[in-house]
C-alpha cells in the first residue's frame, strides 16, 4: 500500500535556475579542461605527470558523482504513525560509561508511542544489567562477541518480536517525538528503513568548528547529513548509518538480519535491503543527539573503521556491477565508497610542489603562466559549483583542513580491500585526560616539514642550476605555502582541542536557581551553563563568594525544582573594560541521587534546546547558498539568542482572576524594535495578557510591563520550555513600574 503523503517530490529540484546554469557551465569547462590537460604531459617525467593528471581526473569524477547525488533534494514529511505498531527500541553498548548509557536509555524510555526499550550489552557487564533493571528496560547480553555490533543486533532480533526496530548507539539520546515523527513512513509497506541525521550536542568536539566572532558553527559531517543523504534519498539510495534509525523486521528477516562480515554493518545492511528492492527514507530533521569524537586520535580511528568497512562492502557486494541495484543506486554507493581513495589523491597534491622544487621537474610541459590562464578559471568555477551543490554547508578552508587531517588514514583504509578480517573498534565517549596530542598527525607533520625544507632548497637549486623557470619556482613556492598554512592551522586546532579537560559538556541553557552559599541567605541566581556534574551561575549574592564554599539549592526545571548540594569550585571575574558583565561562579554537584540525575539528564539530553540560545549559524557565506538554507534552523525554528547576558526574574500575570508569580529568565538588553526582550519560561502565558516582569539589578527591584508573544515551545523529556518575546509598548529602554496591577 503506497501512501501519497509519505512520498517524495521528485519533480521539484532544490537548485534554482541560475545555480543549475552554474552546474552546466562547470561540466562543460571540466570536460574541456580534461581534453586540454591530457595533452600537457611532461615527457621528461612521464610517471610524475601521469600521477598528477590521475589525481585531477579523480577529483573531476568525484565532483560529477556529487552533482549526480545532490542535483535534487527531496522534501520529506511523514504521515501520522499507524496505530498498534509494535516497536522494539535497541540501545547497543560495549564499553561505554554508565552515565552515557543511562541518559540514552532514559531518553528512549520517554519517547512517545508505545514501545519496549532493550539494552543490548556486548560487554556483559553487571552494572549495565543493574541499570536496565532500575530503569525498567529489558536487558540482553551475550557470552561471545561474534560479529561485533551486527551480532549484537541480530541477538536482539532473535529475542524480540516488534514489527519495527529503532536503533540508537549508546550515546545517542532520542527526542521524545522520534517515533511519532518517523513511524508514519512505514505505512508504505515497501519501506525497509528510515534514517535520521546523526546530530551531536558537544560543540567542543574535534569535528566542530565554532567561531564566536563570526557567529558561525561548522561541523565536518554537516555536508553529508544535510545535503548528501538527502540527495541520495531522491534516488532511493540513502543508507542506514547504524544509529538514529528505524528498520522493518520483516525486511531484515528477508536478508538474514543485520549484515555481518564487515566492520560497517550499517552500510552493508542498507545495500542488501536495496538489493532486495526495498525502499529507504531519509527524514532530514534531527531527532537524536549524541557525542561526537573529542580528539584527533578518536577521530582518526573512527574514520579508519568507516573506510575499512567500505572496502569490505565493495569487495563482497561488487557495487558497480551489482545487477540487483538500479544504476543510480550503484553510482550513489560507489560514490560513498571511493571517497576513501581521496586520501591518495590528496597525498599526491600535498607532495607535488615539494617534489617539483626538490627535483626541478614539473608535471606539465607548458609554461606556468599558460597553465594558470586556463587552470585559474577552472578552479574558480569548481569552487563556485561546490558552494552551490553544498547549499552552504561546504566550508572550503575547513573542508580542506579535514581532508588534510584524514588523508593518511583514508590511504590506510583502502588497503582493507585486500584483508578478510578486521576488528570492530568502538569510538571513545569520554575525553582522554592525557591525550597524545600530535601523534595521530605524524604524516601531516612530515608533509609540513617536507614543504618547509623544499622552499629554501628549491630557491637554492634555481639559482645554482636554473632547472625551474622563475614563474614555476614562484608557483610551487605558493603551493607549498598553502599546504603549510593548512597544516599549521590543523596543528593549532588539534593543540587547542587537546587543552579541553572538562569531561562533561556544559549546555548553554539559561535558567533560574535558588542557592544558599555557606554563611549566606538564599538568593535567586541565573544559570547559564549546565551539565550533570555542575553549572556556572551569576547573580546578586548576599556576600562575598570563595572557592570551596558549600552550597545547597534548587534548579527550576520544567517538571519542578531539582534539589542539589555542591561546592563553589571556581570564580571568574570580568576582565578590564567588562564592567557590564557579571561575576560568574562555577559549581560542582555533590553526588546526586539517581532520581535527581535522571530528572536533570531528561531535561538536557535528547533535544535541541541549547541551539536556541547559541547566536551562531551553521552556514557558510550566503553567496554560496542562493537557493536558501538547508539547516536545523530552517527546518526546526529560528535562533532565539538574547542580547547581553540572561538574568533570573519573576513574572506576574492573572490566573483565574488572581495574580500568580512564576520564575523565568530575561535577556539583559533590548532586542529589535521597541526594546523587546527575550524570555525563557517553564510555564506558558496566555495570549494578549499583560505581564509584569520583576528583576533585581544592583540590589534594586525593577519592573517591566508588556505583552508576551510565544516564539517557540521546545519539548524535553522533563517537560516543555517556552520561549517568548516580551514587547514594551512604550518603546523605552528603562524598566517601568506597573500601574495596571497596583
């Protein structure tokens, strides 16, 4: 049975006519460039010339495949889920910490729509069995770890009977609406699986780049989950990514369960399902939030495993000649697999200028000026086309930095094509307290050193023997300098990342707390960063604060006050010229009861609440995305960041003819017209009701009167958080005393 509302719009391209014109121009120019370049080999260096031309040709082929995948991006919207579906939720674990698994299990349990949550423990650990029992989950372990994660999942299938299976890695906490928003796709009986984006909340990871100055966030997997998977979906070739997905049991049974024999059971399983003629769905809205790899070592290990698994799948399934796949499906899978050969291409490009400077040989037999007159326009149209097809998610410099970071492990991963057995390695979920900072980047350091040596040697050789013409010398020095710039930038970022020591990520979420510091009276303070281990706060305390002081209090969460005990651990005073910024204190929780921890983690994890307060965008320059954004904000609501900092407040409005007082936080500066202010509340406000907001500023109580407009309502597993704009009808930036409720 086909359901129209679940089908994709295959007739409406995402690219606008001007951008389609850019693509057509690129294809024309690229083909002409290949014809011209094939006649420019240097007869004195035939092998060198062939290697460089082959690397260029590989880049053009992969670009053509990217254009094929992402020419159109379908628009997905699931119908309502059917009734009486039986759903098993599998959370897989091997060696992850208890607290990481607990928050994922809690989020899974809190999902709406009837389901049974299973903890599949391949580590066979007593603490995991105890955790599952306390939370009310089903627990399943194995005595042998045959076939790694795929074997663990197949063991789960053998011991459960739900018609639909939802899968989450140990660190991916799902949103409460995950099942409600995705199960409707299974009304189409040919749909075998639904994949959603893998989003990550720890923005201090190795694959995130945050620029506070430019208010920009970029993540290394942004292009894949926001554009490439959507493009694959148009061709019924989106693949299962191992987590944040749902699969139909009948389809899995038809292929013998999750695919074994490779270390990437996800890619392998989706390919086998497509071979059987099943349909796949990519739902492009983030509905689960996990932990991205935190340092260079884990990043390299993870990418190596992905590449090795892709080689195993290619070897076993013969992707390009697989008669059970459609031609577009073959091209889509082939494109994903040969991505890892990009490492060899990059290795050539990074060493070409050094070889030319050291040997005096060039890979072309024409003048550099002639080459640049043709190459420069071709390079410009290539970059422009990449910006168009990436819809603003392809940051050129950062993309090249990560290409440089992983080129060696990509080269290593392709050798797995010749290996039959590999070991499945689980990515680390905690930051290494003693990281090997630059050890994973020894090949990159070698390239940097080679380039640094090649420049002075090349200059010396030029003036002694004149093997290289002056224009060729300058061009290769500039090329080496670019490689060195990328290398130095990567090493700086890696070193900076290694300095992060906080084991638990702090969420940027403003909220209210009532605290009592030892020797002082209770005061309301503003919390601006929060984790399960502690928080940072500021506010008008009744006396001086010292590190080490004990404190007690309540955090005001949507479900109600959360009691805690702890210590003041750090005091951050505003710097010179920052008088308007408050003194901030860091608090560490004393051991919290498990029920209290569950309340806090249900509030923090499995939702995108922090994104509403981060005044950053996940897009590159607008000129590279004239079709409009493809982003969380475009799909899930606008950013809500307030001006200045946030302040705890009380607000009053009539409830059933009686004034009631509640707690919230308000931005310290007017936003937009008429001095509007942003508010974060744990209770909703009726429309068109006049609200009095009271805040203590420097010991003085001040009031603001206005009407509030709801901007968003964010669902958390602990309850709803309401985001409002408070409008000041008198267009003043001062706080007004209320007369209406006098």
